[in-house]
């Protein structure tokens, strides 16, 4: 599907079929949230990495949703004390913000090279976890943001990379807003209606 932005034609990703062919997924900082994490045997001297905490949080989000994801539940899944998580994240909000934005880090990297390829990756990342996608924007809208409230930092970086690729910031912003709108309306994703 193509769209006109300031007289230029850009390709937006096509709707994702209900059963897309198997394709390699981009590497993210957070592993597949549907895979369980075996907690360590002891809950005392556990040395966790930031990536382990993000992975466990992604699992909790997928299984329990926003309200059910608590620091205590994440700590229980990891087999650690609650304080171990607070060494890396000051509260639940910053932890969830890190998890939701980590999904789009590979998109930001590809955006430096190709706006169209990264737009396709963006659509797939959003469609894979639609609740996390919406949560990312909600978290950004309730925080203390000085530049662009409501737009997560990783999304700002993607738009900036697109602006460099296109040579026009406004064109990149319109391209993103059209893609974002289609995702939010369900036109891109596993349940998207296919063109006749």
C-alpha cells in the first residue's frame, strides 16, 4: 500500500495476514514473552541482569496484563527479592516503559538505513503485542516529558531516522502518523481486514 506525503509516494506496510509465513524475527532486548523463565533455586543470593528482569516482565505482561504485573510477581518469577529489581528500576512504570520500548530498538536501528524496511518491522512489532504497543504510548503520556509528551523516546528516534532518510522532518512525521493510525485502527495486524 502506498501513501502520498508531500507529493512523494511512500510504501506503508501491507496488512499482516492472519497466519503470516514464518519469518525470522528481529532480535530484541526482551526475549519472547510467551516463553517461561525457570526461577533460580534460591531466592537469596541471585545476581540478575537488566535483560533477565525485562524478560520476566514481558512474560508477566503477556500473562497478567498491566494491572496484574507487579514488582512482587516479577520477583517471584525470577526467584529474587523485590529489592533486586529496584536496583535497576525505580518503579513499575519505568520498568514497563523499558520493556515496551525495548521491542522497538531493532526498528530504530534499521530506520537508520531504510525507512520502508523499518516501517514493516515497526508494523510487525506493534502487531505482535498490541496491548504493549498501546501501553507504551500511555506510559509516555503520563510521564514527565519535555519535548514531545505522548511519544515514546524510541519512537522519536525512529521518526528522526526516517527524517534523515527522507530529508524532511514533516514528511517523516506524517509517514509515522499514517502508520500509527493504521495500527491503532487495526488495519495492520493479525486481525486486519484484507483488501478485496
